[in-house]
């Protein structure tokens, strides 16, 4: 079927763009327009869309307007939850620890889920250190009395920490003194099934982390292994996190599409059979989502799991998995579940990376002549570098905007970290499979330890190279938009130049 323009080839992408526009508009107008106003406008727009079925262009316009109003309705609901009022005096409550407690000076920092209220809420807590606090673990219940305060930012920082917490589901922060809490058995019946399952999965993850220490992993080797495989970054030192940031390898420490992609590949080797393709995909997705629960259902890993799920179903339909429409479907699903994900830096960078890989991977790959690409080693290396370069085009402006940094040796870093991450994830799966053969498991854990140590050394080496990063970059939102406009304009210019040459 002939289309009247390139944009017509991507119908879901257009719907996603209008949904995003509605979310942005709803966030800007929050407090001016209520959810009832957005919902009423959405219903009226939907009715007008149905009545305009004889007028194709008008109906298309009304579909886009409905999507935009629907986005405004969604974000209005989530913002009402985020800005719910909290008591202005000390409150007695029962709560369960939902994140790995981290020592920070004289306090223990952790997330609490207050469970004895009609609508359980998540709180960022600081508990004054003592012997009891040092022994707190994920899943422990406590009874406490403290003042809940709405999240606020730091006076000497441009980063709005209060807004960040609110948009990530924290309704309050609190400080709990030594004599204001005690361990207790907490009734979790008011929590949703997903919330209870997540807590149980986090307790199981805690056991897996202890298994790492039993196998001889310690120090920063343990910290990196825990972050890369189970999503626990609490043991990472500031120095190592800075090395990974400067070298451009921070993405390897946060569970994301790269990690789930490798796990999906492992499971495909185990389950995938042509005759039982649908059953195999279902088993793989069940395993992926079980893993997502175990690692704590962080925003980045949930986002990646949704994308893999969409891609899996698209592959069963014999459609192109790596297309803008597929990416748009994943974005729509995620934003309908929680529209505030749009303001998550990880969400923006994940979709920017995949978007630019789809657009620029093939042109970058074709820069090398076919005769050279025929050499297997060169082909593998250049394919990996092409993916890294295309993704970096998409995320570099965002990194500069949010963090004021550009990593100059990101290609070199990815040559080190991507193969290492693959080996580590394959090794962890194999190590779990060999649990019934202790000798082989011990041997494999020793080899895996060496790989992690070499990875940390390689990242630190790159971070210490002269000019490893450009820091202190300060760009505004308008400059960020203009950078992306310039990138797209340049790509269009190159495409037309090639056509003219031919």
C-alpha cells in the first residue's frame, strides 16, 4: 500500500508522540486542570472520533487529540498520588524494609513500605545507627514513630531531588531516632499482590547475594558482580562508580536492555525450538519476568523487560523486531502503566539509545567496505562498535544535559565491558546450573572472579587515560533540542547527498 509520506509508515510512533505530548502538557498544567477535566475532555474527544468515521482526515486528527488528552488524564492521576498530603505531626506506623539498607555515616538509609494504611506508601528513611539498625535486612518489619515530610531538594544544588523522589513513587522522607522504632511482625495483607511478591523476591535476592560471599567474592569484585547480575549497587565504592562514569561504562552497572538481552540469548539457546516456538517464547518470557521480580523491579529493568516482551510477540508475527513501530509500542505500554516514567533519565536514555541504533546502526556499519567485513574478527568488532557508536549519538546529549560529562573513550570502553558482561552473565548462569557439582562450581567462581577483577582494572585504566572525559558541560533544554535537530538535519543531508551521487 502506498503511503503519503515516511511518517505514515509508523502509525504507532505517531500515537506515542501525541501520548507523550499529552503527558508533558498534563504535568505542566497540573493544579490548573484536574483529573475530572482531563477525563471529561478525553471522553468527549473519543465520542467525536467515533462520529467522524466518514471523514478520514478529521478522524485521524481526533485520534491524535484523544491520545494527547488521554496522556494528560494518566499523568494527572499519578501526580495526585505523588502529591498526596502527609500528616504534619509524628505518626505511628508499621512498615517493611524494601531495599538493601546502606550505611551512610551515622545513619542507615533504606526504603520503607508503610503497610498499615488504606493505601500503602513508599518512604525514603534514614534510621539512626545502632546494633539493631546494622542488622536490618530486606523484608524485615518494624514499628516506628516519626515525622513524615514531603521530599525536598538541596539548597545548594540545581538537581531537584524532591521532585525526583516524588516522581519515583516516594511520598515522603523520614528520620527515625534510636528509641522510636523496634522490629516487629508486620501484616502485609493491605499490600497488593505485586507488592508482596516483590518483597518476597527481594528476600530471595538477599539470599543469592549471600551465596556470592560464600563463594569467595568480596570487595569491589563482589560489588560489581552484585550490581551486574542482581541489581544491588549498595556495595559499590564512590571511586569505582566514578571510574565507570568517566570511562563511559556506567550502563553496565545498571540492569538494562544489555543484560536482559544477554539473558534472553542464553534462554533462547536453551528453550528455542522451531517446532515449539510459541511455547518456547512463553517459557523464556516467564523466566525473564521472574528475574525482573528477583532483582527488585527497578524502572530500568522493567522497561527493558517490556521491550523484550513486545519484541518477542512481534517476532512470533514474523515482523521486524527492530523497528520504530515496535519501539513505540513498548513506549506506549510503559507510559500507560506509569506516565511519570517519561521523566526518568533511564527511560529517556534507553529509548534514545534504541531509537538511534535503529536509525544509524546500518549506515555506520556500511562505512567499512564489504571485502574487509568478510573477515570474521573484524566484522564482529565493527558490529559491536557500530552499535555502541549509534547508541552514543542518541545518549551523549542527554548525558551532557543531565550530568555535564562526555566520555571520550566510550568505544574503547565498550570493547572491554560488553564481552566481559557477556562472559560474567553466562558464567553466573552456568555457576547456578553446577550447584550440584561443588568442585566445578568453585572452579568456575574462581575464574569468574578473575574476569570481574580484570573488568574493573580495564575500566580504571581507561578512566585514568589523559582526556578520558570532558566535564563541566552546561547545556539547557533548548540547546539539547537544537543538538538533536542538528543530528537529524545532518543525517537527512547525508542521505540526500548519497541519492544525488547515485
